[in-house]
């Protein structure tokens, strides 16, 4: 049993509670497309700048494979969760 006088640790650690998440609908396909673009463009730009000299002699197909292999995990696991939380916070204010 939990003591109602002791706050829930999850609620303290995460300012966006499940109650506020439930009020915000999932992103529309247009919002999701914009969110993906906001993550993908800077990620690909940074990878190209960082690895440009190393990628230059590669064929376009191999270069694209390397870029996608590096960029997809960064975007999906690193950036998109933060962007989804930011969207929920922005939409639940008010």
C-alpha cells in the first residue's frame, strides 16, 4: 500500500504527468512530418560536416547508407522523444 501523503516519485521526476499526456492527442501527420524534418535536417548536416572528408571518396549509395545508419538512431532514440515531450508541454500549457 502507498501512503497518500508521500508524493509519487514518477510525478516528481517527470513534470509532464500522465494526466496531461492523456489530454494531448497524437501529432497529426503534418505535425509529425515537421517534427521529423526538424530532427533529421540538423542531424544530417552535422554528420556531413563532421564526417565529410571521410565520406567524400565513397560512392553515393555507400555514403547514404553510412549517413542513414548513423542518423536514424540519433533521431529516433535521441531527438524525437525530447521533441514529443516538448510538444506535449507546449500544447498542455494554457
